[in-house]
C-alpha cells in the first residue's frame, strides 16, 4: 500500500485511540506513521461531540475534526498548511499588539503600570 494511503489510515487510527482514552480536554503528542509525533488536542463540545485538532509539526499542516461518539462518525471540518500562518508577526490581534509590547519593553523605556 502506498505511503500516502497509509498515512490517513494511521491518522484515523490514532484519532480513535485518542477518543477511547479521552475523558476531558487533552493535548498530547502521538507517533505518526513516519515516526514523527502528531500533536492532537481533544476537547468536548457542548452538544456532546468532540473537537479534535491534529497538527503535524514536520509538515506544518493542521486539521480540525468533529467526532460524534454516539454514531462513531469523524467529520473533517478544516485542513490547511499553517507554515505561512506561523511566519506572521501578528494577525487579528487586539491592543496591545506584539509590536506595541516589544516597543514598551525596549531598554530605557518606562513601563506602563
């Protein structure tokens, strides 16, 4: 079976393992098919479903899933390459922005209390 076919199957298997051991919100690294670790965040939603966020640090890709434990369905809600996102200094931020904080913390500047 080609590697590209095995990776999604391995990811679904890992997600099933997370669900079987998840009680409350959890974040943990799990080994991927290629030996690297996937970061998986598992949180309950108000309607009884679970929210899974899977990040592959090696490829800088993220995927968001909703899981219905009653019916056993796993629904992909979003997936993207986050490498460009991680290059941004700031986006959709509120005051004080990271740039404003850096400026406040420059040596010789008086800090605001």
